[in-house]
């Protein structure tokens, strides 16, 4: 008796059996991929067990108090290696996901701290834990503040609102990947990575601003902050009632005239209040860009590639200047002198500017090796 006759004896006709085999054949690639993932994960677990030298002693009975429990401690090291984390907490006392999140939030948040959810409302079971819905022993009851930034209509992240929510200090950010009972799609790892990048950058910028203020303060020679100074003057003028409105309206009419003449207003206005040394550098950079774009003997594709390389070079210089500024601020806070005995003077500054422009052009216009 063959397999088909056995299925027939079970009441499954040959047509149904063939249809099932065709469906299985169509799904074979997906099943094979699942098997490959399962095999990879199995090898990862076995490797973690070998690394942590799991043996029979780790399966021995314990008192249950958790003191000197080699099996439990080693199990948590295995979990940490499998999931690529610094540590892991694997306990039968944690009954569900909400319980685990409650433990994590309560352990990291103190009274006065702020919790931020940049992905909208959390699980409904966490609403009472956080205190969105009034509940005894919630984080809100213990003095933990909560902020929430809802998603955009297309389920994207509202980055301007997230930036605003980060102001004023945030201790912990919670990102819920799965949709739970919501109608939004599950966030991809790439989306979460981008969100973490934005949040980390926002927190880092806040720290840098505090560092610069502690080192020199704003509005001085080291950190002139012309735009911030201008806004400060406007706010003080409005609040004090002594704003020169004649100059303001003169600027408005000048802006209208410039727009009529098709002259960009923003660069013109920026040039009025930026220091002359910044305006000069911007003008030189614009001249270099004009030279790159106005060449006649270079095809458009090569010109675009060279312009892109030049832009990346300049972005690196901006990042380098920012890092050096942060380093100098750290030195200033700790009272470390960075004064140099070498004074190149104005001529030395011009020479360095020429060298920098030459390096920019050489990097941008160099030929690629095949």
C-alpha cells in the first residue's frame, strides 16, 4: 500500500492530496528560510552555552532564595549573549510583558524624572502603570512626569514635536515597536534606528549647549551666537516696549523691495547681522562653488560628482570644527589652558585659507581610479 492509497483510505481523495502537495511545494522556499533561521538561532544558543561553560552543576536544585544560584546567573549570561545585551534578567517571578516593563520603568525612573513616548500611546495595560489612567502606585503617583508625541496621519514620526518634547529634560524614552491594538503598522528596525538617532542627537545637542554656556556663555567673543543675540534683542525690545519699530518696518519694506527685484532676502538679512569674518568665509565658499558650477569643459555628471565630493569634504570640516569646539569647551570648564605661543597673524590666516581652498579643490576634482 502506497501513501496515496493510505490517504484514500482516510477519506482524502487523490485530487485533494495532489492539491496539498502543490501548496506545500509552493511554500517550500519559505519553510526552508524558516529552517535556516532556526538553525542559525540554535547555533547561536549553543555557542552562548559553550562560551559560558554550561554544565550539569547549573541544573542542580537550589534553595529558591537566589543567593549563590550559579544556574540562574549563568542562564542570564547565556540570554545576554544570545540577545547581544549587556545583561539579562530571566526570572519566573516576572509573569508577563507588562510586568517586565513595569519593573524596567520603575527601576530607571525616580520622582521628578520625565518619561517620553515618541510613538504615541503605549499598550493599554501600561496606561495605569504610567498614570495616564489614574491608578494606585502608578509612576505618576510617585512623581514621574510623562510626555507623549502622537504619530503623524501617515504613521510617521513627528520629529519637530519630538524635538520640542525633548526640551526641559527627559530621563527615559520608551519606543514600542509592535502596534498592539492600534491600527498602525509595526515599526521596522530601520525606523526605530532613525528615531533613536534623532533622539540621541537632540539629547547630545542639549548637553553641548549646556557645556558651551558653562565654558564661556553666549554672546561673548568665543561664542558670539549672532542669531540668538538678535532674537534676544527683539524679545527684550518687545517686552520692554522700546523696540525701534521704525527700523523694523524699514526692514519689512526693504525685504518687499528685494523680493520684487528677485534678490533672496534671507542671505541679505543674514549678511547684515553676522560678523564680518563669517561673512567673508561664506563669500569665499560661495565663490568656490560658483567656480565649480561654471566650468564649461566638464560634463554635467562629472560636475555633479565633484560637487558632491566637495560637499562631503566641507561637511567633514564643519564636523571637525564642532568637535574641536567641544574639546576646547571641556578644557575651559576644567581650567586647562589652550593658549599657543605661535601667532600667525593676518597673513598666516590668509595662507591657511588658501591651503584649505586648495585641499578642497584637489579633493573634489581628483580623478577616480578605475
